[in-house]
């Protein structure tokens, strides 16, 4: 029987198992049943999106069960097929791979720019004559980062790597043979360890404070809001901004504040829109929109 865990990410950026299933057949009917039971386990609440490979059974089952969540495809699985679909023996293969990777993995590229550059690469290297590339372009809102920016953490969550690493985690608790009862007991042990680790990290965050490395009030505020793991990444961005980012203008539009920031390393200006809101009697500055301006 195939073991099928549903894996997400917790606030410490660690993998977390929402639920799991055992299926005898990996076909469309089984996938449909598993997805229905997943929604029951989640109290009927759908995630913002689900990331899977392009298994035929999954492709058929998801639209029949999931009505709100966007079904996304694993970028790694798709990009892993590019060499064979294009042809590694072609003389322009190295140049093509360099170009296609540049637009696929660019976290800042906008959807319109991506489409224009894909079309340009397609004309130069004949992608319009390859059905697989035409199909992947038609489904770009399901896997290309430039077309997933409207989703929360859509750029960060892009592959099934966490699910695959979770499989390795569970293998530490399961041998190659055993009864179903033994499996369930070992699965419970694995879940107990996962939850224990989460509670341990929660406790460390509650009773310890990270070391400040700048004099920015923003850094101190981030230390109060984020878990230590997330704050470490936020802190690196704060330090980076001191040397590379400068304010180039400020404006107030209705209740919003728009600051134009120049990123010297990228040679671009960004309009950062923010607002000050009250949350539990505490003022919180929320940045909720970033746009690149020429």
C-alpha cells in the first residue's frame, strides 16, 4: 500500500504533517477518495493551493474535489524534464538552458515580462514546434513563479521537495516489512516526535530573545513578531537593506503611505505601500504591496 502524507510548513519553517492516507491503488478513484477524506480531516477548509507532480490520477481527481484551492505543479519535476523534451544534443542546448532558467527561477519577474521573454525564447529556439513546451506555457499559472505572485507564499512554495523529505523522515520509523498495526504505532511515534519538536521550538521562542545586529527599530519589531527561524532570514534582509537600499521619495495616498526605495544592487526602484493598523491595542506596520517601477 502506498503511504500518502499531506505535508505543509509550520511557523518555524519545518515540515508538518496535516494527515496521511494508505492506498492500495494510485489511480484517479483512489486520489479522489483521499482528497475527500483530507478535506474532512481539515474540517472542510481548503488550502490556498496544493502542489503535486503531474500524475494522471491526481490531475483527474483534484478538479473534481477541490473547488477553491489552486492546483499547482512541482517546478522541479517540470524543469527536470526540460533537457529531454528539448534535446541535450542540440547545439544551442547550453544557451537555451541558461535563458530558460533565468526567467523560470527569477522571483522578481512580472507575469507580462515572463510571457514576453518566453515568446522571445520560443521564437529563437523553436519551442512553438514542441507540444510539451506549448502545453507547459498554457498551464503557466500552475507552476511559474511569475504567475503565482497572487498566492500567499506562492513564490516560496514551489516544489514537492518537502513532501519527499517527509517520506525520508517517516522511513526512520518504518522497516521494509511489518503489519498494519505496527505501521500505525510507528506512525504515531513519528507524529509524536514531530509535535514534540514543534512545542520545543515554541518554548525556546517564548523564553529566549535573538541577538540584534542593527539599530533599526524594524529589526527589534521583527524579533517580537517572528519565530527565531523566520526572524533570522528577516534580519539578513534588514542588514542587506542598510548598505543597498535608500529612500528616494515618499507620498501619502488616502490612508496609505508609499515609499520609493532604490535597490542599488539590482539597479531598480521599488514602490513599497504600507499602512499602520491596530492589532490587540498594538500598532503594527504592515507592508502589503511591492511593485517595481522603472
